C-alpha cells in the first residue's frame, strides 16, 4: 500500500474522525455543505462516479458522454483505481457487498 505520510497530520486525522462519526446521508450533506463548496462536492462525486464506471469496464468515451468528466480526470482516477492506495477498490467492493451498488456486470 502506498505511503500516506504526506497526507497524515493531526488536523487531517481529526477531519477523518469527524467524517466517520457521521450517521446518515443527511448528516453528510449537512457537514459537507458547510465544509466544501458545491463545486468541490460535485468534483468529488464526479471522481467517484468515474471510478465506479471504470470498474464496470466502461470506456473513456462512454464515461465522458455520461458524466461530462474530462479525459484527464478519467485518466487520473484510473491511475488511482489501479495503482493508488486501494481506497476506491475497498469502497466499491464494500458497497457491492452491502447491496448499495449492484454487482459488477459480466464482461
């Protein structure tokens, strides 16, 4: 797993503890609305949607058409999906196991 030393500090740890203390989607909306701009939230949501679509095997062209994401964003997300800290993988797999996302489509 890649090192997260550049990211780790007391403030970031406290932020992450605040995030994991959220108890509902409504609480997430309220907290993130205060924490981030609408554009920042939309950007994070777009990246996660791109990761989900890449994991499903969609092409760049299909993802651009469905999300409007730039090919640079898609490429960056793909790099982290395959060579990052496995955060996308962990969450996508967990969400499928919990039935929040449907199982992967067969190739």
